[in-house]
């Protein structure tokens, strides 16, 4: 049991400072914080950047693997340099990538592209970042209910993956009984294929900070947290600079930057809260939802970077304007694209754009496309029959997939589907938090099944994949386990000939 | 003033049942006699909802919900044995089996005082037999005299950790690692003796599978054991103990279930593990008096008390009452301590009396 005045939120930074998982470090951090030593050991062994500090990391995520990241690992191996293979580094547009012990990019392919400057776009990555905070000022002159009408009218759906209407959460937190409340920015972007928040923070950090400030003022929070992926030092620098510049506009609002330490699951909103509190990133049971019981037990609004970055222009130009930017659903959307396309990158298109439209923006396909993932590993694979299906929240769910974080990955016919499935299943096995049995056991089983199939060509290796998927979907605590079998299941469904065995 | 929780009604497997606001579905199921299997639930700690055994179907919810944590609501319609719930239980049990040490019958090995996972498999059946996952568990505890931990029999219900934290307030152990590698560990994998562990053995008591067991009792088969209720006499608290015996020897000590006795399911290191004194050859079992030959001889209680009284009175007469002192054992009850100080003050006339647990 921790001491009454224990400083748990300091645990992670102290662990990093003292060298992570090494004998004696947990004891030292325990002394400094009043958190029991065993608890601290539980934390340090959970986060990969703490459990294995000071080594180079090579990405073996699907886009990097297709771009030949094995060669990077082999080179390090040959040099005898210590390194770790990880299943996502968040630079799929620049595949294949490697980072050094300080998380800085040391090896990468051509830089990704973006949509060129177009002031008609709400985020407009290509534009000059605007530090005037005019939207914040405009918001302050608005009646809160009139603002909510605009937000509701904009149809803005959460951009973190679930597509939940933003206004409902904002209203819920505002309406909680008087008391402390928090706003938390989910900048833990870790879904393989996704790097839009990274670009937003690098290029338009003031958009995010302004959206965040509006959120805080609206719900009545005086402290906000930005939980930033640990492997993102460049966005960190951009945010720190922007925060310093923004300060005079923020009226004393306390915005804290908390770094992640290598755990995809901390992108799940309740695991993220646990991480900020200095604990193992294991998702909480819902209900209660964070809007009621969130950070440190207080009502908390959690939004994705892109969601908040849309807000300033909604304030300035109105809900209808934003809504009408969309095709099948409201607004424009940052789509990430990588894999077998000419110019991987982030493109801001009307929500509901199709794969073919997106690839057109990205300079066309490389080779003959065969399959794609519309929303990262969690969305499984779709065949090219869906190249003209709108990439939106509702429509993709109907075809057994999802838009998720809009991390689109294209695979051409040089890729063997079983190999592609394997990369994704490795990702889920690595990233399951391990607290609930369906996911902890199921993720490993599905990876072993595809491995066994690849090795033996025996279809019997795959005979239980559907049962496992059913149980993981039905019985897991959080979204990770619920979708973790989709790469395997959707590939089996859409590409049966590749799973007939030999 | 405490508010009385409002009564409400819900439908459980087609029948109307009453519940109070704030209760969980598991509370209601238990009261109604429903067989809802659990692994990670235990009344003394907060629900975690992670073992997923107790999931039930709640109308209006997209997925099955953990009854141990899901709160009752008026008008709820709940199913504890629908086809969906049954399929879930069997598949989940199949998965657990693939991550558990099995015996010759492909059932979870029994150890300690039984394995609830095995019982669930027998009660609910399983789905297909799944290949073993051979989880790479890197963390293991070292030796200590009392607590054996077998990661291959652990279902990671986290009860041991939560008990150690929430009930004992000791936090000697933790979940460590991530994903399939997750296991129960100590800081830096030190031996328990080098941690804050108090060897209360509560982690053993709450473990549903026997992955944590009493090391001194490892060789004993719990089905061969007879259970005798007794009162621990190591101190005055009066914890109730169940002495497990085989061939008239105590081989294991457990506590009666939580909620039934003063110790609420808890014991300390002495009550749980110091059982060897009962059969120890040095244990005094009858009164002894030293004879003129300088050796101890068995005698009657009557004589022994007489000899002691004479000796004490002799010292008092020769050297005065304050040359005597009385110290009582921490094993005495409050009443016994009272009597001893009365003996000291009223019978012998000295204030030199003390209790060894008072500092
Ligand atoms: C396994 C998992 C990983 C997630 N990762 C992220 C992430 O990296 N970034 C993010 O914004 N949301 C992520 N989410 C979604 C969040 O839980 C949450 O829905 C989101 O942050 C809410 O913000 P929004 O409403 O603005 O989308 C993830 C969800 C799950 C289940
Ligand atoms: S589904 Fe997976 S990631 Fe989510 S809580 Fe369960 S084990 Fe953890
Ligand atoms: S014996 Fe008691 S103190 Fe030691 S680990 Fe177990 S529960 Fe914690
Ligand atoms: S040792 Fe027992 S109580 Fe602890 S997590 Fe494993 S099964 Fe649960």
C-alpha cells in the first residue's frame, strides 16, 4: 500500500532517470516517491522503453517490414550493436525506420508528404501555424450553449478511433457536479499505419493547443495533460516551443506534457489515465466512463489530437461549414497512407473519401494492389473490391472493418497475405496488456496459429481461429483484444486461396 | 445520516428478483443461488473483472459484462446461462487450459487445497482442445521457507497481489511483464524474505488455483486431510484456524472462510506456518518439577503448583516482595493478563509485573 502522500505520477520519469529495469532502481524510486517497491517493479517491467532502455529500435510493423526493415536489424546484428525489434514506431510513411536510444530517427526512407497549403481545410497541415489564438478569443465571447450547438452541428466525431460524437462527451463533463475536472489529450498515436497526430503536432501545434484551451474553458478544467507517445521526440520539441509561445494567451491554464514509455495499449483512454497516474497501463472496466470517473477519479474529457485540432476552425467558421466539408460523414479527415503507394503521407480529404481517391492524392499505387488495411492493424484487411468504398466510420463497420485511426496501408501482389497477417499478429501479441485471459492467451494463440501455418502449410493450424476470435471479441476487457484477431480472420475470409495450405 | 439504498427489481433468468442500489450483479446472482463461476472475485478486495469467468448477458449491452463489477439497475434483464454465456464459458476455459499445467486427465493439476479452474472445467465443460501456448514467463521468485509459487498454474487473477495490497497493506508482490509474459513477481525478483512480505500466507489463501501454496505442505494431498477447527494460541486475538491433519499430525493450517470468524479469513505467519511445534519433541506436555537430583521429573498439576507457590513465597519471605517479578506471555488473553497482575499485586504484593508484548 502506498504512503499517504506518495508521489505516484513521478514514478515513470524517475524510472527513466535512474535507468529503467535494473536491480536497485525500483527500490530507489520507491524511496523517492513512497510507492511500494513491488508496484514500481510492476510498472517498469510493463513499458518497453523502461524495461529495455538504452538500445536502438528497429520497426517490424507492416509498412516497415514491407520496405525491408529486416535489413536494418541484420546490419545492427552484424555490428554487434544491442537493439530491439518493435512492432510500431509511428513512421510508416518513412519506412523502414530505426531509432537510437534517445528515440531520435537514425534510419528512414524518403520523408512522407502532406496535402499542400489550402486555407479551406480545417487542419491544413501545409499552412503556416497560427499563434494568434483568435478562435480562443472568439470562443470566450460566445455563449457556451451556442458553442455546443456549433460543435453538435459540426458533426465532429472523435478522430482517435471510435468515432464517438465529440459534443456528447464535452457536454457530459461540463455537466458533472462542480469540482475538479481534467482534459486529457490522447497523443499516444500507436496504431500501425497511423502518423497523423505526429504531423499535426509537428506542423500545427497551436491548432491542438488552441482546441485544448477551448475544451478546458468549456468543461471548466484548469489543468490539462497531453499524453505523448514516448517515441516522438520531435513532436515533443514542437509542442514545448508552442506551449511556451501560447502561454500569454492561456490565462493560467496549466498544460502538462506527459511522455509515454512504449506501450500501444496506453492509447486506450483508460489505460492512458492509468499511465499518467504512474501505473501499469491496464485498461479499466467501463462503466464508469472517464467523463464521470477519470483521471485521479475526477470527471475527465479525453480527446484525440486531431479531434481537438478541428475545434478552432469550427469556432471561427461554424458547425455547418465543418459538416459540409465531409462526403458521407461530417468534416474533413486526416488520412494516413503508407505501404505500396508512390507518396506515403498524410492527406486531408473529405470524410468518406475512397481508397482510390486517397491513393490518387498519394501519387498512385506501386505495383498491382491486392489488399489494404483502412484503419491500422485493428481494422484487418480488405480486398481491392473495396477500393471505392467510402472510408468512413459507419460504412467500414458494415463490411466487417473499421476506419479507426484512418491509418491506411496498401499491400501489392508481391506480399503474401499470411506473412502480412503474421506481422499484425506479432503486433497484438507484443502489445496486449495481459490482464484479461481472452486477449492475453488469444493473441499469442493466433500468432502461433499463423506461424504454424506458414511453417507447415497445414490448414489444421488454423482450425480454431474463428472460435478464438469470437471469444476475444466477446470476452475481452478492451478494444485491443476485441479486434486483435481481425487481421487473421479478414485475410482468411477475403483471400481464401492463400490459406488453403500445401 | 446514512441513506438506506433504494430497493429495485430486475429480471434474472426470467424471474423477478430484488436488489439494492449499489449491489453488483454477482451479489444478486449469489443470493438467487445462480451458479456463476469466478476466479478473480473475492469479497475482501475490490472487483477487478479480469478473469472474465463471471460474464453474463445484460440486455442492451453489446457484449457480455462482468457480473462482479457491473452494478444492478432497475428493470435490467440479465441472463446467466444463455447459449452465448455458455459458449463463452467453454471457450474461455479451453483457453485457460492451454495456459495451465495439466494432469494425466488433461485437467488443471490439483494442488494446495484445490483448483477452482479444474472445478469450473468439470462443472461447465470446455470448447475445443487448444494447443498449449507455452507462455514465456521470465520472472520467478526465489526460495523462502513458506510460500511456493508455480507460474504455470497461475491464471493471473491478481488476487494475491490485491490481497497483499488491499488487505495486508504490504504490497510485496506485483503483476510484472506484459501480455503473455505477465506473471506474479517481487521487486527485482528478490526472494520474499528480502521484501516487505510478512509471510502471512494470505496470498495462498486467496489463490483460486493453488499456484501459491504452503511450501511445508506441498507433499500433502488435501483430499486425505481431516479438518479440525481450533483457536490459534500464539496470541490473544483468538483467530480461528482449521488444522488439517493426516495420521493425527497437523500438515496444513488454513483459516475458516472470510466473514465467518473474528479473523475474517486472515492469519499471520505464526498461525499459518508455525505448526511444527505441535508435534515437536521438545514440547512440554505435562508438568515437571526439578528434584534434588537436579533433573526434571513429571508430576501432577497440584504438586507442580504447590512447589511453585512455595518457591515464590520463600523468595518473598527472605528478600521481600519486590525481589519478585511477573512477566506474562504475549500468548495470554486480556483476562489472563489481568489475573496475572492481580496475582502479582494482591497475592505477592509487588508491582513488578509486565506483559511481554507491552514495550
Ligand atoms: C487498443 C486501443 C488503442 C487506442 N489507441 C489510440 C491512440 O493511439 N490515439 C487515440 O487518440 N485514441 C486511441 N484509442 C481510442 C481511445 O480509447 C479513445 O477512444 C480516444 O482517445 C477518444 O478520443 P476521441 O473521441 O477524440 O477519438 C485507442 C483505443 C484502443 C481500444
Ligand atoms: S483486451 Fe487485451 S489489452 Fe485490453 S485489457 Fe484485456 S488483455 Fe489488456
Ligand atoms: S505472505 Fe502475505 S505479505 Fe507476503 S506476499 Fe503473501 S500476502 Fe503479501
Ligand atoms: S498466484 Fe494465484 S492468486 Fe496470484 S494471480 Fe496467480 S492464480 Fe491468482
